[in-house]
């Protein structure tokens, strides 16, 4: 049954190509080679913080984090629900005030940046968070590159994305699996923290759909190590794979990516994003998963009425970006500036033992 679940869960698209010179090759703990890329955001020379392109109707001088934003027409309702935005122009925001644009970096360029201490003490992009992006099922690096560059430009963050074993340029490395996914994100995280010297507090995990599995795993693992990541963004996550089609009430043998079991161990601020019209992963998975996260670590969720599973429509992108900026400013940037979120709570030994069982099962 496990093989049948894997064949349904993992559906890699036809591989898309990336410029070889821009690919960063990682090797996971199983010896599988997977590709990745790093997009470096534009930064303010004075503060080192990431520069943000303006949203429609936003003045061009508002480039870096720390400010307050309105929702550009999005009506806020109780419980973190947001109405769809009518008649909004494209949110790509190509304002002339941007001094530069995000750039995909080669491994050699990144090594030089680290050696030069660019961005301040502590490694690359010290003043700008780095999002470790775990993509959805029917995607690979080539598919998501435009979206990642858009996020870097609008949020003022670095983006590090990787492919799962069996996806994209790693299709020759074997079939994808849960264990490989956990090893893949661990290899990506190790590259950020050891090679690029980016501290965990500057790293925000972003998992979309399938990507919520490895992201929840890593968020819980870093908490168990008492060195939690700076944040976790879960976009259309699920409780577990079995629970998408069967309400079991517990994690059954053979289930995959039991996010609901990892969530109580997480000690990073968690932002949930979900569309109420999601026909792939029921919207209530986010609602219920959020209830399992300890209350101090629950950020205000972004539940968008009428949004489906597979894309963020142009009409809701301004609202989407606004809410992500608020989350970063309130929970991540404040921590980087020393204002502190209060994360890093020590996990009781009972919880650590539970996490260990989940990881090795």
C-alpha cells in the first residue's frame, strides 16, 4: 500500500531546465544529488535590509521592512478570513524606485559573498531573511523560478529553493519518498547554515501543499535541537496524507507527512495560508492544524475566500503580499533587529522523545 500511496502522492512534472551555471548541487544523507538555486534580494546599503518593490497604489519610497501596510481593499473579517480583492491590477510592482532587482547567484558568487562578509557580521544577507522554499507536488525548480523571484522582489527576502529527489534535474536519482524529502530539506538547510553561514533565526521555511511536509518536519527538528528557525509559512498544508481522503482520527501505519504530529513541537511563529475553495486539500486542514500549534506561535492566518489550491490569482496578490509582509515584519524582522519574538522555548523531554519516534519510524 505504501508504494501505491507514493505513486499518488508524488507526481513529478516533465523536467524543466535551468541554466547549469546557476544550479547549486546538494547531496543528501542518502547520497542523492539534488539541484537548488539561491535568489539574492536587493538590499539597502545603509541597513542591509531587503528592498521591496511597491504594491499598486503604494509610494515608491516604501522599500524596506518595518512599516505598516493596509490591505488595499481587502475586507478583514473575524478569525483571519479575507475577502477576495476585486479589480486589482497586477501586483508585480515594477516601480522605478528599485535600485536593482533580485538576482540568481552562482555557487562561486555566493562563496565570495560569504568570504567578503557582505551584509554584515553573520554571513550572507544578515539583514534580510532567507526563505527556504519547498514546492508543491506537480512542480520543479524551473516551474517555480518566476514565482520565487516575484516573492524575493515583493518581500525583500532571499529565496533558496530545492528539488526533491526524483524531481526536475534529480529524476535520475530514484523515485521520490517521504524519507528522501526529509533528507532533501535537511541538505538544503545545512547548506544555508554551514556553507552560507546564515543563522537559523534568519531562515523562514515556506512549504506549499506537499512542501508543508518537509517544512513541518524541519521546523519541529530545529525546535527539538533548541535552535528553531525564524519562521514557518504553511501554504495549503494538510494534516497528513491519509487524512486528505480519510478522517482517521489518528496517524495510521503507513501514513505520510504527519504534519499534525510535528506541529505541537514547533517553536517558530507559524503563518497559515489557505483558500476556502481549495478542492485538493480541504480548507479545514489549515484550521485544524493551526489548533495543534502552541498558541504563542500562531501568527494571524490568511484565509482567502474564493481562492483555490494551485495558484495565487493576480486579483489577490496585493493582499497576499501585504499579509506576508506583516508577518515578516512582526515576527521575523523584529527578531533580526533584536526586538525578539520570544521563540526558542525549550521543549520538554517527553515532546523530544515523541519527535524522535516520528523521525525514525
